[in-house]
């Protein structure tokens, strides 16, 4: 199923020489990962994914976002072009006492041993799921949810970037994106860690379901790349 409203451009080609690949900058590798994620989003089988979501929802303790993240990893790894240079892992961590479990980790041995980590969260029109995407408060308790994990020592400790993928199950993409942007203007209770510096809208191939948020972390700039994939029945983005 093609979704032609999704803008995809092929990045610069890979070199045949490992020594050259190991010298390429982060933007080269990130652009290829975005290319493969956008290609997945353009071509995934909506009927197949819908059936998996509905099956998961019928369970006594459904974990829909986990099932979708697994589906994305399997589809990426089944793509021969992706497999030439990358491997997608899930729910792996180096140290449970320090880091959390990553929903999607995309790795390449030629990328200076770096990984691109993605935290995945379900989204709909509710403020509750937007809060869980960013930082969730309940009374005097704070649940780190999604974005906050990049600033409380759990995620991407040695990097200056990370990723968020929102799975929109109901609702309008642009309205939900605006709600996330508004929530990001609030302090994340770890001030100054995670304070928002700016937002770059439509940042990934000028797709309007994407944006980058720039934050302060340990006096450095940290970038989170956001992709909001609409998996609802009426998912066309205009």
C-alpha cells in the first residue's frame, strides 16, 4: 500500500570501502535510517498491522505499542536493502540499573559503533497519552514516560541525539503534533536537563508528521528526532 503524501528522498550512496564508511558523519547515517523508516511507513500493509493491533487489544494485558514496535523491527530486518548496512533490535539495554529498554535500536557496525535509539509511544487525541509521550505527572509522582528518559540518565548517555516514534491510533496527526509541542514548553522537572531550546518543524524530508526538538543536556545541545506514524483507519496526512 503506497502513501504518496510521504516525501522520501534517497540519501548519498554508500561507499564500497569500510574505511570510508567509518569516517562518515552522523547525518549521513541518520538520513539513511530516516529513509528506511519512511519507506516502511509508505509501504506497510495496513490490514496486516490493524489485525495485529486488534488481536493485541483483546488480551487481558494488551501492549499495543510493543507489538507495533516489534512489527516495525521485523519489517525493517526483512528488507534486504536495510540489511546491507543495518540491523534493528528491540528491548535491549546494556545496564538495567542505569538505562531503560529501547523499543527500537538501529545499529551499523560501520557507524563508529553508534546506535540510533527510538522510544515508541501510542498517541491519540487525549492529553493523557501526550503527557506519557513527554513526561507524565500523577499527583506528586513523576513517570518518565518517553522524552524524559533522554534526560534522566536512562537513554542515549553517550550520544547527542535520539528518536521518538509516536503511533497514532486515533485522531488528527497535526493536532497531536501541536499538543506535543505545547507540552514540550513545560519544564521536565529535571531543570535545566531537558529544557526545550527550540523546535524545527517538518524536519525529516519536509514531512509534516515530523519535527526535531532541541534540548539542553549537561550544558550541551541534545536533539530528539520525532516521527508521528498515523496507523488509524483515516490516516491520510495533508
